[in-house]
C-alpha cells in the first residue's frame, strides 16, 4: 500500500474515530448512515474548534474518547476480534487488560495525526442494507488535501439498555483495522501467549507516551 495514502488514512481515521460524539437519547432510533453522517460532522467540527486537539494533546484526546466515543463502539467485540482465538482462552482479568491496552494503543496511535486533520469534507454513500439487517457497512469518502480517502464503518444493532448502532470495525483504504491487528497479535500470542501480548502492548504504550511527552516538551 502506498505509504503516503496509508498515513493519510490514519489521519482520517483519527478524525473519524477519536472524536465521535452523539446524543444518546436519539441513538437507538437513528439509522446507521444518519448516525455516521452526524458523528463525522461533529468530529470535524470539534477538530476545527479545539486547539488542544489540533496540537495533538494526547490527554485531551483520551478524555474525549472516553466521554464521546466509547458509548458508541463495541470495544469488547473489537478487541476480541483483534485477539482472535486466543480471546476464548483468556481469563477475565486478561481480557480486561487487553481491552485497556488496546484502547490506549489506538488513542496514542492516532493522537499525533489529529493536529493535521483540518479542512476536511466528507460524503456518506447510499446505504445498501435491508430494514431488518443486524449488521451493516456505512461507506464514506473523506476529501482534503491529496486524493480522497475511503473510510467505512461496520456497525451492529444492539438491543437492551443503550440500544442502537455500535461501531466494531473500520476500513481505511481497503484495509480493515481489526484484521490488521489480528495478524500482528496472532504472531505474538503464538510466540509468548496472552500475557506476552499484554506485555508487548503495555511496553508499546509506554514508549508512545514517552515519545509524546518528549514531543510536547520540544514544542514548549
């Protein structure tokens, strides 16, 4: 894959995921394509208005992710899919640690790109789904500097408390996020087990945090 396009895809993914915001009272009744339309617009509006987000402030982005994103993402399913068969063998404690470290990894991976995610526009393509479908794909096209970027969302309809459409995977430039991590995680699990994967993720997160701290110090 062209490296420039992939990096642009990461930038757009940051814009589309890290700041998704929604009024939960309406989420259960909202069609999935209408939901993504509103979420993306709110994300881009926030990026334009929040100077800390534009500067790549990881703490600020993490706060927004916790408050705005997590209620609308099935993060347990996302983590389980990324871990693959090893998830079934993991203990409850291991699963919790995997979710925590995976979430931190995603936040810090895309935080650095947030400052560049400006002057973007988007189009939500017509939804191809039956009224009774429980899983759908909403396809969007993000436009900015350079070539347009395909960004697709895979969502599931959830029942009960907090019912509504939840995101559980994303596709950037033809590459599904969970699938990309699944191949990486499988290698680590095969070599060092679930605890080895947890350790690797934790070490990567510490390194990313140290790098972000050094970069912020340099800016100041």
